[in-house]
C-alpha cells in the first residue's frame, strides 16, 4: 500500500498538455469520435478496443511497413491470438529512418574509450555489414550469436542482421564458456561475433581463450570486433576467424536494402536466467517488439526525436534490446560499457551531465549503491536536462524512491518498471500524466489487461497475489526455440490459470491504482501458511548502512518453513547481537512480525545473475542440499559455496 500521504512528484500543468501521451489521447479521441475521462479511462479503452489501439499506435508512431488485412484475430485465446497477421515490415528500417550528421550513438567504455557515430555513419556501417553477411550466405531465419560489450558496433551488427531477416541473440563477454554454450549451443548460429577483450573496473579482461573454446564447440565462423585487445591475433588463432575491418573491407556503403518480413517474423532470441536449468530460448517477433517499444518509449516515457536516451545495461539483459529501439523514435542512444563505479561512482552522472541525458535508465541495485556510497548528484552535477529516471531489475524500495528525489533530482519523473525477458518489455511502468507515489509503480502499460489473482484465480484488491495478464498483447513470445509443440511455452506462462498469462511476480494493487511488486512468487516465503514477499524484507534491511545486500529464503523446518535472512555487511561491520536486534526490530516495525527472520546469517557474498538479480531459488536449493542445475548462469557462482553446510542452519 501507499508509503506516503503526498505524491513525490506531480506532472506540471504544461506537461499534462504537452506530453506525447496527451497528444495521442486527443488524436485517438478525434479518430474514434469518443471522449476519455483521463488516463485511467483511456487505459480501459485501450484494453477493450485492442485492435483500434494498436492500429492507432502503428499510425501515430509512423511505423514503416505494409498493413493490409485485420489488426487482430483469435483475440479471445492468449496463445492463438495474432496481431497484424497479413502485415509486413522490417525492424531495422524503422530504426534507421533518420539520416544526417547529428549523433545517433554516443559511447563510453569506462574512462578508456569514447566515440560518437552520426546517423549517416551508423547507416554506412550497417550497409557494409549487411553486404558482408549476405556474402557469407547468411539469410532470413539464420541465427547470429554475439558475445559483445554495449558498444556502437554491436548495435550496427544487430541492425544489419535484422535488415536481412536474420535472428539476433547476444550476451555480455563476462559470461563463462559453459554459460555461453548453454545459450548459443541451443540455437545453432551461422556466425559467432565476439570482442577481443573488454574493460571492467579499470582492468583489461582478456577473452581470447574463452572465444576459442566457444568457437570450437559451436563450429562456426567467428567475427572479432576490435575493442580492448588484439583482434588480429585472436582471429588468426581461430579455425575460421575474421576481424571486422577485413570482413567489411570489400564493401562500400550504399543505399540500404530492407527485407520485407511478416509482422511475427523472429527478431531476437533472449534467454531466461538459467539458474534452475538450461536457459529457455525465448523468441520475440519484429513487429511485436517494435510496437510495444514505440508505445512504451514515446507514450509512457515521452521520448522525442533528438533526445538522449540512456540505460545502464549489458547485451545480456533485455534492457539492451529495449534501449536500441529508441532509434525508432529518432533519439540519440547513450551507450556505456563497464563498471558504473570506474573510476568512481560519479562516472554515469558525469556522462549524464556532459551529454544532457533526457532519460536515465538503471537498476534498483545501482540506485541503492549510489545512496550507500554517500553520493548526492543533485549537488555535484548539472542534471537540468534530465526529466525521467527509470528503475528495474528488482523492486525499487520506498527508500530508493525517496533517495532519487532527495539525492539526485527533485523535479524528475521517477518510473519504477517491471516486465522482463519473457515479453522484452514492461507489464507495469510509468505514466507521465499521473503522480508518483513512494514505493509504487504507477500502473499497467497501455492495452495490457493486468490484474492480481488469488490462488483460486480470482481478482483481488487490498491483498497480495499473482500478477497476471488476461488478454493477448503483441510482444508475447512467438515461441520457444526447440519447443515444436509449444509445451514448454504453455507450461511457462499458462499452466497456473487457464488462458491467463501468469508472470510469476507476487504483487498488490494500491489505493492509487498503482502496483507494488513484492518479489518473485516462486521465491515467496510461507511461514505458518502465510505468503510473504521477499522484497518486503529487503526494503527494511537494506536501509541500514551496515547491510550492503540481503537475500532471504524459506528453510524447511520442523514440518513448517522458517525465514532465514542472509546479509552481506559493509566493511568494518559485524553481525553482533545489537545489529541482529536492530534488523529484527526494523523488519517488525516496517513490515510485520511475520516477516521477522528466525535466523540471520552473515555471508561474504550473495550470488546473482549477470544482470544483477539475486538468486533466491539457487540458495534455497543449496541450503536444502539440492544441486544447482546451472551455476554458469551466475556472475559469481563461487558465492553459492558460502551457503553449503552453514552451522547456523543445521537441524
């Protein structure tokens, strides 16, 4: 429920009338000859009239393509519904409609590398890559797999792949060999693209042995992009290796060709975290991805041509795919690769000031790290151009909301957002026409029929339950790779409730029509038969300066479940009786007596995925003596060993 009596931010009167969402509402009102009584009424209409809504998105956002035939068929069946079944478009064409000398991409690799690409330079690079891919025999439906930093060349390679109908899949270069093979080995790519090294925390990270091992197992040609190592030496060491300069050298830039493709043609293969088994290969369509991102970026974020869009992400997180779509709105993408604290915690705010970010996207964990580092960017940086901050990856705590306004900028639209790899977009996110309340996500995305169900499958208000979507939407996966009968796909989302997408988040409506995400529902705690979200505990514990990070599980105990809290402490802090008492008191007062852990255990590290999400299920398996199926999915798999046979948890 609401954490404050007054909103943290309210849109100014002129913003209410000038926001692209306001223009779109007026445009729809005229087009469909009806009146909308505010943004909530408009959201209800967007669900009730989905065909009209998505037709309007296509036209209002200027999608390039052909759209004969119906907008939506079989709309009553989640897995059978099809949007724009007769339409054709090309994703890359929609992202490359702009030309000129203005910057399309601005890149920083920590404090080591800077570059700027104009729209003309980006188009020229894509043209040469497009021709080189074609000369290699890559065509529609072939997979291109990439293990790359978040740099301009990566964007160009993806766009070249999409322009000819190839399917793009990427991860970051910090993945281990087995983690890469668990993903790319399933999709059998025709080309593997890798870097020759990368920078992290000021240090050069060599990847030559990793690239060689992956290439040998995939048995495909390898394209090496020069970045932080010796590309020529690495390419020469491979059976079929090529450097980027040599690969595109025979081709001059020319007018781009864009293959017209069905709306549902596969664009991306993204992967689940893989912490409970081999990662699922989630296939997303070009049309669904494009329309959903245009809606979110132009309407929910108010993105305009020429604005600077930034998201702190790697190429292994779906927020990279989301970020790249900003080109379709004519925005300049600001790319960063490396540690957000190299050389110090000001590096991203330096970037924001220098390049005048309009939108600064990041994770809740990063915002908490900035707070605990004692930084107050509003006092040290000119962020006058910054109008929006978005946060995802994990629930943003109420204290995180407050810190943004107290420590970063007072007049800014803070949007906590949530969705994920499964939909390559957001289910719930910001709304520029509504106020921001402490601890709350503002509401569902337009045309997304979101609700919260109890365990019997009925909608609930005022209590926690499963976050669901009750009607089909364009960015649902096309399929899972290697799932010919769709059994894995249906099991992932539709097994819990018939014809209802169950997302796996433990959520709650607020009195303002917003939502609070209490954590993953498969990680919820159940002491005494009462379901408790782990985020409710983290919100209290991680306020404390002594606690850097926390992880909570339910341990089977005496025919029940007891709550166990693990904490990673700040340097110089100790988990003595006094600190334990403060932690328990804070949880009791801030959440409830039921949330108070039976055990609090200090650990040196907490395991997390490559995108920074803590892995409660993997720790729960270790504590119960069960094998973790895929340690290579973790950024720090060695941290799991810290949870084996802890004396504090013995029966």
